[in-house]
C-alpha cells in the first residue's frame, strides 16, 4: 500500500470544493434574466449524438437520457473509441454531434470528431478550453468554465459538463416551445445543493470506513442514474485501485449477480427514488445473498439498507448533482483511508493523447 498520509489538502479535495462557484459561473453565463438559455446552437435538430470517453462519457450518457426525458428528443451516447470502430457511423443531416472533452485534446474523441466532420455532420463540443483542438473542429462550442483541473480524477469538470449538457437540453426544449421554467428555477439553486451535500461529509466518511476493508464491490442503478453508477466505479477505481463494477441493476440480475457469492457489498444509486421493480430486485438479492446494501439517494419503504445517504430535496435533477458530489467525496475519503495519492494515481495521466 502506498504511504500518502498527509494533512495537506489534495488538489482533488480543493477542486471538489470549487464546484459551487463554477456552477454559479455557468448559470450566470448561460441563463438570461428572462429565463432563456443563452447558447448558440442550430435549431433545426431532431437527433442528438453525444460522443466522449471516461467521465465525459458518463456525462454524455446522463445527457442522452435527459434529452428524452425533458426535451422529447432522440439522443444516444457513444464511446469515442467505439464510434471510431463503427463500419457505418450515424450520418443523419438532422443530427447534431456533441463531443465532450475536458481538455479538448483527448485523442480518440478528437479523431471521432474529425470523422464526423468528414461525413459532413454539424458538430458542437463541451470543453474546458476554448482554444483547444476540439474547439477548432467544432461549429459550436460550449465552455464549461471549470478552470485548470490538476487532479487526475475529474470532479469539477464533470459536474460542469453535466450542467452544460442540462442547459443544452433545456435550450432545445425552449426551441420546441416547452415550458421549462421550473427546471430553470431548480438550476439556479444547484450551487446551494452542492453546499448542502458538503455538509454530509461525516456520513460520507462513515460509508468510506465501511468500504475500506473491501477488495471488490458492485455499484448499481437504473435509468438515468446508471451514468452515476459508472462514474462512481471509475472514480473509486482510479483513486483507490479497487475492483469496482458499475452496472444496471436489471442487467445485473441476469447472471452477474452470482458474484455476490463472494460476499461483497452492493451500492445502489438513486435520484428519483428506488422503483418498484428495483425494490423487488434488491429484496431478492438480500434474500439470496444477504450482502451489505448501501443506497446513495432516496430509498424505498420495502428496502432496509445497511446505510443510506441522501440530500433532502424534491427535485430529482438536484439529487443527481448531489449524488455526483457524494460519489466524488466518497472516492476521495476511501482513497485517503487506503493511503493512495489521489492526485497522481499510478499509471494515469490527465489527458490521453497520441504518443
């Protein structure tokens, strides 16, 4: 085990705590006083294709689900590397490609953007660097204003990208004449939601203490929260080097569930609350395997988890952002307890570029 016990704040810690200010900056920049979303994007779009890698892909997955849920638009998320392998890439002229990359220099995302450009597609990007290579390729750029991110693990850039995706969705809902005023009001409260989440650090520390003795565990979710399950697994993998799997709960029941014979914990992440079908699956898991079950987000009356942590807020989008912060804080605390260097994990670099 690495010896990285220090009282000094890590970059990851500092960057997590920058998020209320960054989200406030995005809100100030992109939401007008009349409630309209101020983004330059084409209005004749019926289909969205989001392409990204790593944490940015999890943001893309979140965004794709939002388009269907809020703007009633067809959208899909594709890994950059998988897009490059497709023998026939989606090339509908009514589509808008959105490439998401914090640095704007991610090699497979850049190559994917170039391929889409060669196919004559319209391209937008969400990036933290307006002067990046991806911005030069894109027809439209959305700056996420996260500033320089030194820690390997994406934290402030991830929630900034999430908010930019959310605002793009609201922009298209407004183009279609939908009333999204309630969503806009809830967006304005997001910095406060993050501050509320910071106040749960003692409970997050408790959960980290429960997990620090484990070598492997499962993170599950359903629907739009699947993106958070994947992000949680990645955050813990890259900071603590643990064997963590993020998977949709319904799919987990198809054979994968047998890994619980190894007596590992299961985390379920929920924004809208545990659905009836998810509650039934968790009940069956408890009956057949009796693992510790930890729920991040709203629980269900049929479930008695071993531990539950959630923010008191009725807006499911606000809980999505809160859950993202909980995941980041949990990964940080768990890594610290294991003595890992969270800012410089072994074998990882901040930007994956061509050699």
